[in-house]
C-alpha cells in the first residue's frame, strides 16, 4: 500500500471510530451527510460521489494533499434504474464506508400458502440481532419495501443476482440467506 493510501486509511479509521457512538436516522441522506462531513472535516478530508457505468464511487480526499485519495466502490448492477435509486446508492456507500449499521434488524415473514402435511414453521417473524445484511441484500430489501412487496427469503432470492456478484459477496449473501432460515 502506498504511503498516501495508508494515511487516508488511517484518517478513514479515525472518522469511523468517531462515528461509532453517534445515532443516525438509517435512511436519511440529508441527516447523515452533515454529521459525516463534520467528522471528515476534523480529519482534513472531504468526499464526493462519482457514478460509473456499473458502480458508484465514494471519493475521500485529503484537503491538504492533492494526491492523497481513497476510493470506495459500490456495484449497483442489480438496480433496475439508477435515477430512481440514486439516494439509496449514496446511503449504502456511506453505510459501507463509515461502518454505519442499525443495532437490530427484524424481518417479518408473511405467512405462506400452507400445503396439507407441511409444517407451519415459516410464519414466525425472524429476528436477527446485530446481523447487518450485505449491501446487495440491503439494496433488494429497499427495493421490495419501496415497491410494497413483502420482504421474505424467497422474495429476496427472486431479485438477488448471485451470478453477477464477486465470489466474496456471493458467499456473504448466501450465508446471510441461510441464517434467515433458522
């Protein structure tokens, strides 16, 4: 790692550490930006977003050193139209870069059609404490909620494009989906 990247990684770590005790409104870009910007400014950093063909980039730059920059990418190939979800992409980038997560996530599974002889276990809400879904799954959940569709394991699997993900991201998504069965 180059010296400039190392310095930027240390600055990012300090910002992440200072944001750990703060409370955020999970889905409000307008409320998150001033808090994050203030903490970045304390480390002499600024940030902005760039949008490429298949990814959004959060650029972090040292204010005092022109060549000190760190770029964090977020692939959005699973999003049907970027224009409709641009705020969600920015929020997910900020969540990932600055390690912002909710304390508890609760998924409620809608009762399925019960076939004769099938056990009726899937009707209970699934409570996952301190389990943050991978970004790809969060994007699908946001899309389902926005479209008024139920958030179930099957509905997530329907829209999740595992074949277009990196192997690491695919493993995280599969592990998360398996945990939803428990």
